[in-house]
C-alpha cells in the first residue's frame, strides 16, 4: 500500500503533515498547487483514507513519516 506512493506523493504527504499549506508545499517542491492537491487526492485513494488527516495517520503509523 505505502510502497505504491511515488517519491513526489511522499514529499507532498510529508509537507502537509508538517503543517505546510498546499501553496507552500508547491513552492518548496517547485510544482503547482493544483499538482499538490492532485497528489493529495491520489495519496488518500491509495491509502484508503477518508481525508488527508487519516492518510497522514496511516503513513505515520506505518513509519513512512518521521516528522
């Protein structure tokens, strides 16, 4: 499940987990905010989560996020 996440999806997930706004994450990764939102949607789907908060929780519990 977590292995399916791309490097950019993991980077977006980490940025959002650290409390950054989508605009800040986009700026940091040099991508568009729309792309950040799309990565978030895909992460939520891949982790079978209801929202980004749950996706962050799943990733943290699995040891993917070491914030």
